[in-house]
C-alpha cells in the first residue's frame, strides 16, 4: 500500500481531526461544571446508600477558568473517552428556561447505556480516525468510498441506539436532531453524539451540591475552582447572578470553613 500523501490530503486530515476536537469544546455558564459518574467498589468506606446510586462518585471539571469569555468558560471533553457520558451541573441562576433538568436516575441510566456502547464507539473511532486516513493517504478511491459508506451507516446506527436509550430513560426527544443532523452531515462529530445528547439538559444539582460526592483526594481542587468561578460571578455578573453566586459562597463558607 502506497502512503505517499499530497499536501491537500494532509490538510484534509488535519481538518478532519480538527473538527472532532472542536466538537469536544463545551461552553459553560458561570459556576457551572461538567460532571461524570464513577462507581466506587463496594468495599470502599466512602460507599453511601444501597445499589449503584449509593456507590456513585462524581468528578467536576470547571473548564479553563483562567480565560473566561464574557462570563462563560470553555471546557474540553476528553477526546479519548467518547463512551463516558458527561453532564452539566445546574446553573446557579437557573438560567436554562424551557429545558427542565434531568434527574439523577436518568443520568445514571444514560451513564450505563453509554458505557454499553463502548465497543461500538471505539470501532467507529477506529473506522474514522485510522482506516479512513490510511485509505485517503494510500489513494485507494474505491475502498475509501466503501469505508465512508460504512462510517455513515455506523453513525446512523449509533444515533438510533442513542434515540432508543433516551426513550428508555424517559427523556424528551426535543433537541435530538440538533445533535443528530450535524453528526450525519459532519462525520467526525458523530463520535461525540452520545455525549452531546447527554449535555442537552443540565443535571438536578449545582456544583456546590455535588461537592460531597467528589472523592476526597479531588475535592480541594474542585472547591478551589468553584470558589474562583463564584467570586468572578459575584463581582462581574448581573444582579440575579451576583445574588445567586453570593448565596453559594455563603453556603461553601458554612460547609467548608477550613478551606
């Protein structure tokens, strides 16, 4: 197989990978964070409650808090883990009108169902980011067209499973095509479809309320980032946002006086 590539082929590949990385960028509201579940082992002392809900720990990512954009923060989804469902915490000013938050049970259901798609998502990633580039560089047009058709079929099947999963989790279908249509029109973004669908609505709790569920080793860093975003929102935000941020700051001061 001859892999002699022209400059146009290399530029096309860079655009292909760049579109996926660009699709991993998420815009967060003030004091909002990305969160995802991790299930603690049953014998760990941090386990609380019964069943999977009692063993769930969460991670919080407040994005690039050093460089806010008009009060908002950019965050990056991990490009290597498209099979990990990621959610947004509830905004402190309840600013997502018209799209009610999803419950914790629905979040756990999506987490489990997205994990079950791991093999399909990894296979889809290999097809798009390994097989397609190799065929493009080799100049084998017929095989490249077959691989493109296979990638389109794979993306369609992934979206179909995502739709069924949302129905099974009793989530509304509103907004589905706002994610599905770009995924079909721009194949690199189809790998993020499951995660982007999970991000359509915020979770039921703010980042402050989720801090107790963060592992102790990660809690100081999360607390520091949250304090920074709350201080910025209280100083620079609109009146209702500043009031909500000040309320959250007082809550943190009462619950974590040692920090």
